[in-house]
C-alpha cells in the first residue's frame, strides 16, 4: 500500500515533466528550421549547398547512396519522415499519448507499452541519466569524450539529423530484427516479415528474452565500437556512452518498435542539438555549455530520468512481490 502511494506520488510530476519534454520536442522542428534557413551556422555554407550522397550503415558496413540534392531539401525530407513517425507514435499502438499518460498514474507502469511516444520519452530520460553518470565516472578517471573534428556545423547538423534513420535501420533492424525473425517467427509471410521488423515483440512469439537481451547487448557493443573506428571517429571515451545507448535503443526497438527507437535516437541527436545550435546563434557564442537555458534543459532531463528509474524499480518490486504471493 505504501509503495502504491509512492508510485502515484512520483507518477504525477513525472507525467508533467514528460509532457513538457514532448512540447519541447515539437518546438524543436521550427527551431531547427530557423537554424538551417536563417542562421549563419554554416558560415559560407547555406541551405542551397549541394550534397552528393547519403552515408548509411548496413550491419555496420559504411555505404554511400549516390543521390544529389540541396542541403535544405535534405532537411525538409528528414523532418517530414520524423513528423510521420511522431504522428504514428502519438496514436499507437493501442492508445494515444494523453490516454497512456493518464493511465500511467491510475493503472501502473506497464501502460508505457500502450503508446509508442510514451515509451520513447521514458527511455530518453533514462538514457540521459545513464549517459551523464558514465561521463562523470569517466572524467573522474581522466577519460574525456572528444567529438570528431568538425569541418562545418551546418553539415554536422545535417548528419546528426539523418543518422538516426540510417543507423537504426542498419544496426537495429538488420542486426536485431532479422535474427529475431529467423529464430522466433511462427508465420512466414511477407506481411508478417515487415510487421516483425516494425515491432518485434508484438509480432513474434519470443519465448526467451534472456537470449534477446544478449543479442541486444552484443549489437550495442558493436554500435559503441563503430563510433570510435569508422568514418570520422570519436575518442575512445565515447565507446561506453555509445554502447550503453545502443543497448537501450536496441531494447526499445524490441519491446516498443522501430518508430520509438528511431525517435529515441533522434532525441539524443537532432532534438538536443537544435537547441544547442539555436542558442549558439542567438547568443553569438560557441560556448554552449555556459547557456542557462541549456543547463535548465539538462536538469529537466535528469529529474525526469531519475523519477523514471525510481518508478521502474518500484514497479519491478511490486510485480515480483505479486508473483511471489501467487506462487
């Protein structure tokens, strides 16, 4: 009874913070449009800059699709895809976002799987907390995360924007979705194949989640390694952060589906950097870390993530206690 009261007491502020973060994500679309079409982020490079191809990763192998387009058109195409994914996630798979958020308070934590968007927002906050903890621990040992050398910030912003689409298809769908279909599919058809890749746990008869978690961890480690050995590599300090992020996104893909996994990756990339670049342009400074608004955002994410972790633990203990009582 006491744990139920604590659960409801924490769920209310968590739901409020989640709603605020969702609102900030929606606002990041016009914020990003301002950065691309009205700021001088790229200096001599602007939205009509020609792009000669898109870099993709298929099962960890870097490929380039030779397609020519202007930078601004590429952003618009990516925004359209993400907006479609947001619309799909807002109303599915079982209930809409507001209903799932309300039932989270009244009925319990299991309701996060009833809505794609709620699941994504929950794991996004948790991922931020875990990333900050890893970074703090590494820095205490003198290990720092150094990004690759930036040639142009507008080009960097474009790559940050498109990488969730290419990497989630290349890593999660190919390296997790295909093996899961091969092992757990009970119905072999084109329709079931694509539905299983879209949402594995909903369309496959998964009987052993320990094996699934093992696969997710292996792919997550591979995801972390790829950040420090391929393309324009990060410093080795990025490995732990990227690997844990890969594991979390991989688990979200299995349990919640491809759309939440892509949007979770999008949130750690485009969503955050749209505000970073926007504030940098407004304040005409490259020292984003000192901006009060960005610091407030980080505190907001950390509080939300901490509440989510506590609620997860309470829900786990409650379900374990109920299972023991039944046995």
